[in-house]
C-alpha cells in the first residue's frame, strides 16, 4: 500500500490550466460531435428563414419575426456566409459560443478560488441546459456567453475597481443587452452592488453606456411586443413556468425520468450550498453570496413583473443566463478548501447525473426536439405534388428539409394524395405519448401506409384520381382546427 501511495504521489499532477483546457476540449467534442443528432424545430427554423434573407431584408423583418435584439442575427448571418446556411452551419455558431462559455465559467469561479473555478467549468461542460443551448440556432447561447463574461468583469471590478475593469464590464453588458433584453435583469443587480460598494461617481459611465443602449433598443422592443409574438408564454400558468425554470436549470428542458433526475440534482446542489454554509471560509462565502444575489434577482425580478401583470414574458429560456451565477454558487460549495473530499463527491455525482441525462436524450428521440426531419424522411420521394396536413406553424420547420413547400390558397384543394403528420406529445414528468395520426380514410381516398418513428407518425392516403377536399375538413380529420395545410412538390432540400 505504501509503495502504491509513493507511485501515485510521483505521478505528474495536472495544473488548473491543463484541467480547464481538457474540460473545454471535452465540452467542444460533446457539442460538435452530436450537432446534427436532433432535428431543427420551430424556433430554429424561424432563425434560419430570417437569416436566409439578404442583410438589409433580415434587419427589416426582425421586428415582425423575432422578439429579441439584432446582434445574434447579425453575427450568425456573417457566420453562415463562411460555414454554410444549413442546420449544422447555423448550430455550429452556437456550439462555438457554448464551448467558449466553459473557460469563462472557470474565470467566474476563479474569482473565488481555483478549485471553485474548476468545478464551475465542469458544470458548464455537462449541464443539460448549457448543452442544449449550445446546439440551438437561437440567441440564448450567445446571451449566456456575454452574461458570463460581464459577470466575470463585474467580479473583477468589485475586487479591483479600476477604469479598465469597469469599462469592460459595461462594454460586455451592452453586447449582452444587444443579444437579449433579459440581460438587463442580471445587469441591474450588478450595477446596484457596484454603486453601493464603490459609489455612483466611479460607475456612472459604464452604467450610462448600458442605459443608452437600452433606450436605443426601446423602439424595437415595443414594436416586437405590440404584435403579440410572445403571448404564447402566458398560456401556461406562472407557477408551472417557475417550476419548469428550476427544472431546466438542473437537468435541461425535457428528458427521461426528469422529475427524479431534477430532484437528485437539486439535492446534490443543495448539499453543496449547505456544505458552503457549514465549512466555507469568508472569501468563499462572500463570493457565493454575491453570485446568489445576482442570480436570484435575474430570476425573481422578471417573475415579479409577471406576477404583477405589468409585463409577463417570464420563461425559462428568457432567464437562462441566470444559470451562470447559480453555477458559481454551487461550485463554491463543491470547491471548498476545508471540505475538498465532500465537495468532490457531490461534484462528481452531479456531473455524472448531468452527463447521463445528455446521453439518454441523445439516445431516445422521443425526448429530443420536435422531429420534423423524421417527418420529412417518412414522406414519399416519388415525383408529384401532394398535400401535407400537420400542426400549426409546421411549414416553417418542414421547409428546412423539404423544398417547394407552399401554403394552399383558398378553401379547398384538388389532390390524389394526402399525408397527415403528427408529433409525439410531451408530458412534464412523464414519458411522452406516441404521435397520433388519422387512419380512417377521407371520402374518395384509401389508406396506403402509416410510418412511425419514436417521435413522429405519418399516415398516407391516396386516391385513383384527384379529389377536391376542403382545408377545414382536412384540419378536422387531423384534429387540429388551426393546423396547416401545405402543398409539397417533393423536391428534397439539400
């Protein structure tokens, strides 16, 4: 045993730089290697359709298409000119910024201690929500990166309140706000704490710069708000959205055994915080306290606005950047100097659980994004036009995989083929229900086949000659009064 201990002691030990580099490489492999496992879904298709326009056309349609500021779309527009405008081209930008977020989390934790930095970095690698947004063609990954960078610079400004740190904090906060309006809810507590500790005269310039950016964005925000694009958020109760947000921070958006995994992750995170309170040193506690204030305000302030009915746009996606200070809070408990073994056990368990969730989601299509790619693949490839009936807004994601789609004008259509598409039905806390599609033939048609995947189903009906059918009747057959009826010319998109 002593000989083994001597041999282990003689092995070279990795320094924090090597560990962070290794974790970043692991995070990059995890994100890029599985970039095309899941289908493009509705929100991503909106990004792709918008960015496929010319630059000026993209900006002019931003207010009618999106509910966020323009920076992400400008950057991804330029990115796709270099790396392609397909799903991988779009998602690779998010994978890159998600990978860059990993060492930034180390820097955030490093402001408390090296051990805390390493654990914050490890949590960023395997957290299911961070992984999810690193593979989505939306602005959230960039929002997380900029908010994480601003948080680091804010920490440094508290420790070393010089002009350089304060200026960089203000600059990165402006970029975060230009990416998503909810960056303001993290900026506000950071600004208040700086004013309380440093005084207004030292921080008015960076705060003023962010305020000017906010005023400049106000007309766009009001225009985007006025058309009700975000009204779908209020369809779910505020309580359910709040609980979904907690679950998302812990184990991502949707996965197998999500209630059990979320409870286990919550217990491990709570154990880390309890350990921090019991064994933490002054610097560890004060750094964690600051992180907790920023994270809690970033969630509770929009939650309070929603509860007061002033502005209700509270959703787990919108507040996802608050995960950053919460991750630092948990990492502070995992990296305690006085309890390294207990913290390491909790950290290894939390990371293993998180990685297991990611692996399970990638292995089980029913827990992934809506599988419109699977629907497109299940449709026949024979030449000729056919009518596709699917849920509302389905034409956008389907158009990514099928070219030649167009909505049918008028109240009826004449066709000799009908294809009804359905997706699996997600249930919070339970396994999804199989997709439901009609199998009873409409008048004049007969059932040709039903194709099923784990996350979709397609039923195909054919007629010996074209039959005129009403669009309302087709939606009724599908059971979707607001469903879409589109004409497919069966030219597969590359």
